[in-house]
């Protein structure tokens, strides 16, 4: 099942909000359209940032993110349009607030879906981790992704292909495994099942965020405290 869609859908929530202020302009008049557009400037910038991020990384956006944000925004704005009546101030402030909150959630969800890059220390080749597989990057893609990683939190880790039994350095796609069936993985890269990040040095090493196999204490979103636990 395809769970991704084109990054142009980043603008769907904005389109929904435009329909809302257009309708309220018709109901209330009094420059509602202009005020609503001006107050939604920050939310629009968030959607623009998401669009640019996805375009640069050539990622698609999750259909779930688009669906949840669009449905939430649509229902909220529909409620305001039907029940606020001609109270222009409430309609304007509440509509802008809902639009901005959804934009924050949308941006956070998109930012949390960044890809990881791996480099083979033996050959110098770069691989991009996506959907449980490692894809070898072309020379032009290496320049693009490595340049983008300097201005983002995209992690770049290393592994040694010579330490992986049966590794095919000419293969454009490498399967990944969670390390539970090591006798069957052949040319696979081992993944830490707790963090989802590739392991450097096999199951006995650390993943590219510094976690040992089966832990995720060093993840940016981890709430683990070494003194008090979780």
C-alpha cells in the first residue's frame, strides 16, 4: 500500500483555510479576507518550509499527515463558520488560531520524517535509508544530500562493507534487517529495532545515533534520564 503522496499536498490545509476566509468574507464582509490572509502569514510560512524541505530531500509526504491535518482543520473551521455566525472578531481569531496550531503539528510531523545517510568506509559510496532499504546514491545525489545534511539534522553514519558477509558493493539497493536473524541477512545492513537507525559495527556496535542494539536512549525525542529513568 502506497502511504506517500506528492509534496504539493503540503498546501492542502492552506487551501482549506482560504475557502474558510472566502466564505466568511461573503457572510461578514468588512475586509475579513484581507485580515484573515495577513494573520495566517506565519502558518503559511510553516507550510512553505515543509514544502521546501520535502522538495530538497526529494521526499514524498505521508498521506496520514495530510489526511489528519486536513480533516482536523476542515472540521474546526466548518464548526466556526456554522456556529460563530456574524461575530467577525471571534471568527477571525479562532480561525487563525486553529490554522496556526494545525500548521505547527503538520510541520513537526514532516520534520520528524528525515532520512538517514550512510557511507561505506571501504568504497566511499553513500546510501540513503528509506522504507527498510538502503539506496546507493549517484554522484550528483551525493553532492545534493551531503550539502543538505550540513544545514539539517540528517544523520550521516559509516559502516564497513568488508565486515558484512556477502555484501555486494555494486548493488543499487541493499535490504536491511533488525538483526534478529543474522544467519539469513547476507548483504543486509543491521538496524537497531528500538531506534530504527542502522548499526555501525554490527549487532555488537552502536547505531548512528550512538545507541547500543535494542536501546534508544540517545534519540532526540527520548525522554530517558540516566538518573531517574523515563
